[in-house]
């Protein structure tokens, strides 16, 4: 079998749903209701919009910043006044933003295949670079050749190229999940002679933006803790939380003086060590942490709650979710509801058409009856994210949650086997032959106690990056916008979608493979600028004409 073999009604439904949502005829289509609560800030993280993957320990991908709104509804932007591209190195999936230094300026930290990089937050200039000693350094000329090849090849040749040359370069990547603490120290997961480890980088000269980078300390997990690290987060008493593909959860003091370990339920019976397909480990995503130091993590068939009490870890509950594909959830669990609101943890499941699934975080309400077909009594809501009628939908992104609203995107590449989708959407998501479409919002009705569809937008393709929601001052306003890296006519785009009704507000064409977000995170900074990691560098977008 060769590599390629390995690797009307729906439109009408989606159009109807979109129009109903646009005019507020479906739950969640309008702006009614009180202003939602947001998670409590974790003071042990850097004071910025992006100190950890998905923004906060709750993993909501929401920031209190008003982003660009565009010059008018559904108007294409032809040019940005300022678009800064920096060739900072290969496969730097994340960029974390520091607390302000003494002069008020910030630094963006990034980790990639072969280096750790510091960028000036304002100018995007490279402040310092640390070459990882055990990696083959990849020069910028090689990046330009890769970008040129992806842009010039036919779709079939590009698919072969992505599955061979490019896939080899992406093996053994460190630091997919990273974190910046309140001391502006940068935590990156890696391996030490095959054993999972975490390394801390920081300024050699304390308090200086342009200081060289140095290794502050490194911790190698005990040999009994097997598997690769797939996530990092921070408890509200200042401990690191780590998890491995084999189902071990570790809480670690930031000075590495102490740690606690527990293994998730079902890791032994489901043979977690045998899940060896790249990207599809028994645990394959990061996890959420609430202000009571409960940790919410998804394994291949279950969602788990693990409790940290300041001294030890304990297993609180483990509940099943649908998983017809056998691949598990592609999303990092996200918290919904704070203070007096209904409280959930939200994932997308592993069915061929994934379901948005809400689990009660704490006690299940007395007399609660789970939705029909739900595999657990803890499930509060469960609806298919069909994008209006697609036969298969999967996401590799955390659910974006604000208030009782939850938005999911479709990353399932077309015209290739589902097993090849991560590679194809990541490398060739802008190719029209393979491009996935669909963004869908759901809304929990707190009075009726049920989950409803709010809207569907099948015009937008959120190719492979993590969308982010900008909500300005936090007022419950109609101009709250969801930003995603999409694609149109073969070019990567910045897409802006109205959170409340699903309407496309604007899009801006960026270009070819150079602008591939490659499963990286979008950062909406404190000045309302858009940043995201690309195939071989970093991009910053702003337009001074925007209000």
C-alpha cells in the first residue's frame, strides 16, 4: 500500500443553523445574560496574557484584551500596517509572555526543535538564543528550502514530502507544552537519555531583557515514571503539575526539592505503555487545574479528576466518555463555570463525529439524569459537533470557553485516512485538497440545565492553530471576537469570528507555508496585537487603523 493510500444537505443545514444563530434565534445567538465569571488568577505564573498553554490553568483560551475588529463586516483586509515575521527557528510551537521587567517591557520565550529563544515583546527582535546541546542545529537556509518546497510542490508531492523529510525533522521535539512562572523562569519538558525531564531556563543576568539564556536547573523524573511528558500546569500553591503519556501525574516543587506521583486509574488495565502511535498516546494532551488544586486530565477512554492537597495526590473520580475511534480525546480539558455558576470540565470525545461533552466538576446534582446515550452519570451535556452535518469531525485543539459558551473547531483533514490527519492538517492545512472546515459553538442553559447548539460557521477553516477569544474589558459585548489561523484559496489567513453569532467579521490573507501555524498557540497581547508561531519562526500582526 503506497503512502497516499495510507495517508448540498450538509450545506443547507449549516446555512440554516448559521442564520438562526446570526439573528439570535438559537440559544447563545444573542448577548443576553449576566457577564460571565472568569477563573481566579494564579499568582505563581507570570503576570501576562500567556504564561502557560491556553492562557490560564483553566485552559480557556480567553484574554481580557480587545483585539483587532477590522474596518467593517465581512470585509477582506488586503494589508496590515505592520506585519513582522522573525525567522527564529524550527517548530517553536509555543510562545510564552513574561511579567513586565523593571522598565515595563516584556519578553516572549519560545522553545523549538533545536533552540530556546527570547524575543523582544515590542519589536520582535531576537534578544538571545540558546542552542540545545543534544540537537542538530537547523539553519535558516534549510527553513527557506522547506517553505519553498511546500509552496511549489503539487499536493501529492507535498504530501509525500511532509510524510518523509518534514516528519523526520519533527521527531523528538521538546517543549510542546511550556510555562513561565512569576520569576520569569521558563519551564520546558524534554528527555534525559530517554527519561522524561523538565529544564528551567532564565536570564543569566537577572532582570535584564537582553541577558544571555542559561540553564537554571533540571529535574529528571524517577525511572519508575515512564512515558513522555505531554503537559505542564501550575497549582494555586505554586507547584508544577506534569503528566506523561503512560498516565503518571507528578506534582513538583519549582526548586525541584520535592515531588509526589500518582498513576491514573485504568492505566494498567488499558496497557497505557502500548499506545505508541505518535500523537495518540494513552494521555495525549495537557490538563486543567482549578483554584482548589484539582487536576482534570483525559486518558484514552476516561476523564479523570486528581486532587492535590499540598502534600499528596489522590484519585477523586474517573468517568468514561464516548470513544468509537479508539483514539481518545484530542482536546485539553477546559473548565467552565466559576463562583456561583454551574461548574463543568469540558472536552471533545473520540467518536468519529466528536461530541462536545460537559462533566460536572464537583458533586453531581441530586436527582440528575444524564443525557440519553451518555456513558456516565457525571455527564451534564453531550452533543455532536457535526459542523452542520459532516460525516466525520475531530479537533486537536482545546475547547474555547467563555461563560457558558464553548467553541470547537474541525482539524480532520479531507481526502486522507483519519490516521494521517494530524500530519496533513499540520503540514498542508492550507491545501484545498486536504483543508478542514468548520467552527461550532454550544451554549449551556443554566435554567433548563441542558446543552444547546448556538451556531455553526462552515465558511471558516481553523487549520491547526489554537484559536483565542478577545473580550476587551470583560463586558458582555457583541464585538467579542474569536481569532483563528485559517486558509482561503491556498493561503493561510487570520480569521475573526463574532463569538455571539458566528458571523465572519473579517479575514486577512497572509500567504503560503511560511505562515503555517503548525498547531501552535495564538497570543493576543496586552496591546491587542496578534502573535503566533509558524513553521520556522514567529509572526506579529497589528494594524494601527483598527479601533
